C-alpha cells in the first residue's frame, strides 16, 4: 500500500504468456489429479500425470532459458536476502517488484520440489492389484512399487499443504499490502518497480515445447 506522498508505480510487464499459461494449467491439472484419484478414474489420472510431468519439464527448462522473471537466477536468493525482504515488509509504501520476491521464491522452489516428488513417485507407483500403475512401474518390484505408492500419497499431502500456504500468502499480500498478485498472472502486467520483463525469442519457446512433447510421447509409449 502506498502512502499519499508516494507515486504509484508504473505498469510493467511481469509475466510472459508461457509462464501464465503454465501456472493456470497446473492449477487445473492438480485439481483434476485429485478428483481422478479420489473417484478412481485411474486411466485419466495416468494421462494427466504424464502431461504434468511434461509441464514440469517445461518449467524447469523455462527456469533456465525463459524470460527474465521466470529464470531461477532472477529470484532464488540466499538467507541474507530473504531476511532483508522480511524486514522490508514492514515498510509502508513498498511496491511490488517485477517477478518473485526473495520470500516468494522459497514457495516457488518448495512447490516445484513437491511437484517433482509427487510426479516422480507416481511414475513408479503400483496399486494394490497391479492393474493401474505408473508408466515406469515395470522397472521396480511390486513391494517397492507399493512403497512408492505410499510416498506418492504422502507427497500429495505435502503439495496440498504448500498450495494452501501459497494461497494464504497471496491473500495476505492483497489484504495487508494491497498488492494484487493474481491480476498480473492473468494479464501479464501490473504496477511494479523495476524494468519490464525481458522475454526470449520464439526459438527458446519452441525448444521447450518440443522437449516437453518428447517426454510425454515417451511416457505414453511405455
């Protein structure tokens, strides 16, 4: 929230289209994953899981070669920067920066790690009768596959807890700091301090999409 003497920050380009599409796709896909598992639509669950693996591969690629705000090097910070950011939250009139904050980066990394654990265990998980298993389950024994299935369920609970914390943080920013983090993830732009988001050329996007599609095809063929 800005003070009366503080000029409003100009509208900046914050998130590129690929990052926004990935974000909302993941929101819908994780909800669909829960629904299909809860109501035993395991064939659809498997398909969505493979597509999520491909999406995660794309996000990891985009974190290295994507737009500036999507790259891990632009927002992953050490303990000192995180501590300084927490202290700065008490400052009135502090505007949103372009991209993830030092504290928000912790949430992003935690969510990506939880997703990787959830999807990785799903690839090798074996159900009780062996009829609905992950595409890589053939490479592990039945007891190991069952253990992985238990870890798959545990990792989802961890992922769900992190999602709840993420939503709570977004709500706190809106209510406490009057900073809307949702709108820029929809429109790509928002009031922020700093330079506009620097986007890569179309060739980088093509490579990322091709890599993700190749991963999905391989998993579907297994």
